[in-house]
C-alpha cells in the first residue's frame, strides 16, 4: 500500500529523525494556490449568509420579542395537546386522567421494587465469577452500542 510517505526503514520512532524526514517531504511538495476568484466567492457567500431573514436563522438569534412569542405559542400548543389528551382519555375511560396516572405510577413503582429485590437476592446468592461475567457482558454490550451509535452518527453527518 502506497501512503505517499517514503518508507526507508522500519526503525523505531525517533522524533528528531522523523521530523526531518517529514520536513523534507513537505518542502518537496508543490505549493497549491487558491483560485483567483476564491476570496470573492467566500465574501459573497458570507454576505448571502448574513442577508438571511431573521426567521431563517437559529432560534437563539431571533429578536427577543419573537423568541418570547414563539415560546408562549409552543407552550400553549403543548398545553392544549395535553388537555385534549386528558379530556379524550376521560371521555373514553370515564376515569380522571390523574387517577389513571396515579394508578400507573403505583404499578410501575411496585414492579420496579420487585425487580430491585430480585436483583439483590440474585446478587447475594450468585457466585462472584458469575456477577463479574454478567457485568463484563453488559459493559461490552453498552460499549458496542455506544460505538455503533457513534459510527452511525458520523456516517450520517459525513453524508449530509
């Protein structure tokens, strides 16, 4: 595989020698100049970007009164949506929504407590080697998911 760098030998890395080699290689490379209209096109792009209307800019760059108005409008929409969901739920189930939420939260809390007690019981009665193995498997799965997610994000950003 040709990397473009002179591979004279496979001696260990020595900064003083390798630095000179890289310096010589860089001095041998041709100097690339920008096209004559490059500066003008960059300035035109900057002016075009600066001339955008305020509503095409990020929300934090909007005028403060428009930020406040849009925040109030979004809050009103979210409140209306939740109120509509609550009214619809009460109409279908004839049970107040907050009573249903309280019932679901108590079911969730009792389930979480049962699972926690089962995990504690298993941890007390399981050999240490098994706990270490399970911890390593879960850690490897977490790191794999993190790495895969990072790779997917970078691919998506590179293709955007």
